[in-house]
């Protein structure tokens, strides 16, 4: 796939958002507000990577809310269709707060729509408010129901689990089922850059794993496939964990090529630990993509066989070192391990026969 980080603008002010945490000041530099991906860059990147054989699967993501620049998305999609006809698939991760006009466009064009929702409105609205301080659950409910009823593709939910709602995973799945949702992705809250998970209502990975397994009975009752980054590769043997190890291109709002959703910008990463993910840039003067092949080689070396801490793990061939972005963020090492999370992964791996691993869609 090729991912487009569309804009830094967002219509919500979620209190745990890792973008909000570092968007004001990092390593002495201030991020420009109202930053939107340059259309010339987006088209140049699209053409370059399609020419390299990257499959025509287009994905739209943060750091802000991508639907706030729906015309940019439309222009990129239209150009892709001119290049390869209808032989493209489209995916978006959105906060679900958008107009009926946007909802119609997404329903008619997108194959995979992941909506961020933390479940029961009374808990979702604590963290995911608009800038006026009001909760966002009502509009999300409306849009999710519409997309499921009218959409040509799959509309799923990506839920963040904290210590406040971990014990409610059963109720959360029942709520999503009431909206018609049949595909749910739950993950324990991850720390922003430079922080620890304890600073942000982090849930113990083993507690998360136990609650997720318990909720599998509810998922089975309603025909919901419920996955997590902890279980993302349980459905097949793997040597690498994710697309960052290939790497697949993510085009940033400031003109760089990233390997990972956690490396959302290029320039401000020069001095911090996420810089290994920035492996290319757009040469605006010459209108071409330039790649750093030494960084590509480094990322491609992140095989599980090269990770000393994984060799004796029973889940090594269905995990492969877990999420590269989170590992790099918290350890500063591409080949490091998040040992606390390993416990939760192994717990679920030992009980994987109790999980529904019929994953038909790429994880959000």
C-alpha cells in the first residue's frame, strides 16, 4: 500500500492524542499549523511507487483528520484512477466526525473505512471531544450506521483501551454490535513520543489480554471479528512484523517518505529516535522522489532471526518482534523488545485457538 498523511488539522482535541502531544514543540522546533500534503508531492509519490510495483492500494491517514481535506483525497483518488483505472482499492482511518456529503463520498468509493471510537459514549466522550469541549459519539454513531448500511466496503472500529475502560470490553463489543459493526480492532493505549505508558492511563498488557480474550465470547455471539496489534500476525507465520520492515511508503505533510504511522513528519525527526523511519524526500525543485537506500536496508534487516531477545519466545513466528514503531519509540532500538507487552502477547498466543483469526482486512 501507499499511505498519505493528508493534513495536520483536526476537528477534535482528544486528550491522549500522540500528535497533539508533540505537535507544538519538539527538539526546539515548532510544527507549522494548517499543514496539508502538497498535491504535486502526492501525485509524484503515487506515480513513483506504482512504477516500482507497489500495489494500487491507497490509504489515507493522519496526523490530523484526513476528511478535513476531502478535496485533496478526491484529487489523489482521481489521479490514481487515471493511471490504473478502477484497479485500485481505497482505505481511510478517520475519527468519524464529518458531514453527510463526506459520508456519501466515502460510502461510494472506499473499500475499507476504519473509524476511531472508544466504545460506550459515556467513556468515549471523556477523551474524544471537539474543540468546544463536547463529546463526539453522537455524530460518530450516525456516520457509522450510514456507512454500514450504504457503503460498498467494510466499516470497522478501531478502539483505544485504557485502564478506565479495559474492564468494559464485553460491553464495548455489545455497543458496537448495536451499530451494526462486525469488525473491531482494540489496542491498549500507546505512549506519545518520549513518554511512558504510565503517564496516560496505560493498561497493563496482561490485563488487556485477559479482558480481550474474555470478550471473545461476545464477539462470537454477534459475529464480530475482533483483532489487536498483539494478535495481528497470529493468522500466519511471519518473519517480519509489519509494513515498516519492507518498507511501504507513507507520504508526509512536510514532503518526506516515512515507513511508519508514528513517523508523521520528516524535518522534526532529524534529532530524535524516530528518524530511522524517514527514508526519502520529495525534491520540489526537480519534482522527483529521492530515497535513502542505507535506511531502507536497515529497516529490511529487521527480521525476527536478527532479534536476539525473540529467539526463545514461543510466539516469535507469529509476532516477529511486534510493532516496530512502538518498539523504536520506547527503546530507541529497531531490534529492541517491549518486555511488558510480550507477556500479553504470549498469553493470547497460548490461547489463540479461542480467538477468531479470520482477518480479512489490513489492521488500522
